[in-house]
């Protein structure tokens, strides 16, 4: 089994400072303390790391890291260079700021273009030519509800001098069509999958998308009293393994 990553460590920290147990739907489920799925559906032994030239930073709203439904951890599952922090309006984490300002990285905040502040650059695609002096793209994702994400962006001045990475309507529309969704809204891991693809790593994006699909089905099965489609997890596991094989 692979060692713990940034989101695992953040979960341990947030749990340690909690004054009371975190409760959510499925609170009586006995869970793996790393993937947060029901123990009998644990996917930790299936986790593999991608070969990627990209890095991610996940900035989480308060107790988001404690939620079993949170998909941000799936990014750290597969992308080795992933950082994770809890958002603070008044005292932004010093280590987080040092990574944003680290000369090895070129940060891009993944957020809709219509929220850009005056003078803030916006990119629909990111490639090596967008990064000065061969810097590594660092995709900053704000992880929370949509209302929380807007609040985090607006109240974080340190993000306003960074360029935005905003997907084109065509990109999200084609993704929605592929997913067959009517009420289309992206999960955090799906946003990261789109970012990988838009940054020239479509096979890595497909692998993360497959990992997310397996996570969703495992989550639903773990908390549902109804019998779900037989063999769905096995099928999605096979799809994930095939996607990883292509990516690696």
C-alpha cells in the first residue's frame, strides 16, 4: 500500500483538533480511515500514482476534509505532487503561501473567468509555454460548496495576482454530454481530471475520472440499503485499471 499523502495528513490533523465527532450521512458505517469508504469496500490497495508534469494544491473549506463524500482526496491519491490546506480568511497558512510563491511553480487558480478581478489573466488551456523559465504548473483548487468556493476566492487576496485557469464552455459541455448529466455540476476530482486533460495529459485525466467513478459507486453502495447493480464495482475497477495502464 502506498504511504499517506497530503489529504490523509490533513484529515488526521483536522480530526485531532475537532472538539466533537464529525457526523454526516452514513455516520454509522465502519470506514477505512484513509479512503473513508466502508471498510469492506476500501480501495486503498488499488491506488496507484500517475506520471505527471503537473502539481495540485487543494484549499479546503473548514471541515470539508472530514466529509466521506469529499472527492478532493482522490487528486492526492493519484497525483504525487499534491498539497492540501484548510482555508483561513484571516490567517492564511504560511506553508501554503510559500508553495504558491515557490519559484519552481507557476500557479493557476482553477475558477470561472467571470470572477476574475481587474487585470487578472485568464487561460482556457495551459501548456509549458505559459510557464516562465520552465516552471511546473501548479493548479490551485478551492474545495467546498459553490457558495464556499466563491467566498474563499473573494476573501483571499493572495489568489488575485495569480492567473485563472477557466475551462471553455465547449470543454465543460462536451464533458457533460459524455457523462449524460442534465443538471451538470463538477465534483472536485472531476475538475482536476478536466485540468489534466486541458493541460495536455488526457490519459491522466481519464485515469482520475475512472478513479472518481469507482469512488462514487463504492460510496453509494456503502451507505445504501438497496441492492445496487451487481458487478458495478468490479466493472468500474476494471475500467480504472485499464485507464491507469494507458496512462502509465
